[in-house]
């Protein structure tokens, strides 16, 4: 791109407009499973920006919204993908007093506070501003630019009989539907909060359950049988699992970092009836899996652990289940999209962006498996503070500018 259109494009990014757009998105409550109102806002915003809009009904009340700025042809297409669902609702009792966990935007001290601004409504606003800047600069691109606002990315899943329904259907539910229903492009940028780093690879995850069994008896008749209690048995099993974790973390090292396992939940008994011993105790693990490891290999490693536990504790009635398998994703350092990001980032920030490998999951997992080469690259102000999510406005403007430059570079400026 020549210097004159590049300068025009940078100058066309409007900070006030960007802040207003981001704030309007935060003001809409959209926890996982309740994205309808946010989708309607995205549809109206994309249509007003001049994009052709498609409405994908992933399930009742949960639509993806896809806007396409059609190019003149002859160059790659670029998707900007972002999820509309937020990690929380803001109604959680422990979050009600924290402004960054509420679906109400607050602009102060050069930051926007509010639920979802970092993960990732700020990125959605940056995508829109990038396209607006392209139009305001009078540029026509050769390749298509796609903005995909999707449902159900947050790391949540259904399990058992209690945890069912739309509010539990995350883990790339929207992006998987997107790619199978026409929402495709050659390349994709996910504006997840990466602190302006280029994430060349991220881990996937496997969620698993290990259970112990025990007799179901009244407290009055449990004397002398404490060792048979399912919870007490789980105490021994947990100790063995904790011994297994360091080895797994070493075996799953990737990108210069070790893997990680989280003991995420336990369940046993009934608080309203502790006069009965629990018939089962459940232990839930989040086992992070590098993109270089087949998920079947990770599952076999877990299965070997369960077999060992059964041999060690033959009377515990140990059972197991794997109920999430979400692979990781990676992109080559030599990919042309990385080169375009380097060029745009250097133009705005004065230096090339740092690289990173992360253990969190993203929709790149789904998109790359449909041939859409994807990189995570977005702005953030570090980890959320104790008061919740916030983004520096200067960082938002800078990232919107980089996105505009990358779109022009990847898609090409038509004569």
C-alpha cells in the first residue's frame, strides 16, 4: 500500500466513534446462551456500516451475525472473528459491586470498564471501526473482509442431568456452525486479549471425570465404615492424581511452556441430607493439551491413569468419563498473515509485536480445522483487575488502526 492511502487510513480511525461503539456493546447483557439482543445490535451496526449481513440461527435465540464487505476480486479474504457471549452475567452475588463485571460501560481515566469489554466486545468494536476507516479513507479492497460475531465461545459445556441448556453450550459452538454454513475466509484474526502479542499457538483441553463409589447408608449405621465412604476414597485417589499431574505437564510441554492440569470441581453427597453417606464422589479435571498432540493420545494417557487407579484401589468402584475434547491451534511464523500483522503493528507501535504461546482455548481451534488459518492478536490491559474487565482507550484505537492496515495489506487495495 502506498504512503498516501496508508496515511489516509490511519487518519480515518475515529476514537470517539470507536468508544461509543464499544460502550454500546458492553451495555448489552449477553452471557453464554443469551446472545440474541447483542446479535441484533451487531446486525444493525454492520448493516449501517455498509456490509452485507447474514443471520445464522445456531439455535433458538442464539444467532451468529456475519457481515461481508465485498471486494473487487483477485486477493485473499480476511475474517475478523469475535464472540458475543461473556464469561459472566453480572448477576453473580460476588460480582455485583465490581464495575468491570457489570454489563454497563463506564468510561474513566482513559479506560472503558464493563463486562465483556476485554473478552471480547472491544475487539468487535475495533473490527467495525477498521471497516469504517477503510470506507472513510475512500479505499476499495480486492479481497473480501468478513466480520463474524459468534455465539458460544466461552469455555463451558453441558454435563450430566443438571447442567443442560443453552447457557452451557460454549467451546466454539458458534464458530463451528459458522464454518459449516458459509462463514469462511482465507485467513482470520481473533482479537482475543493478547496484550498486543501475536499468539502463534494455544493449547486445547480435555475435560474428564474420575469417580469413586461407596455404600449408601444412614449415619447411624456407618460406624466403622468410614474408609468405605466415597468421599474418603476420593481423598486417596486425589493424592494419586496429584502425583500424576507433574509428569503430564512435562509430557505436554509446547512452545517453551509446560502443560497444566486444573482440579476444577468435586461433587459428592447432598448438603440437605448429610445423614446419608454419598454413593459416589466425582473429581473433575481440566487437562490442557498442546496442538501438537493428538487428542486420542491425550485420552489414552488419561485412560492409563484410570487403569492404574483401579489396580491400586480395586474396591473403590472407580469409573471415568471424558466429556470435552477441544483441540488447540497453531499458525506458522512464516504465514503471510503474520507478516501483515508485523507490518501494521510496526507502523502503529514502532516495533514488531512479541510472540506468545498460551494455555487458554480460542475459536481458532474450530476455524483452522476448516482451513481458515487463524491467529489470536488483540489488545488488553493485562489480566482483569479485582474490579473486573477494562481496556485502555488508546490501546483500542491503536488496535483498530492495525486491523485496518492488515485488512488493506492482506486483501489488497484496488486501483
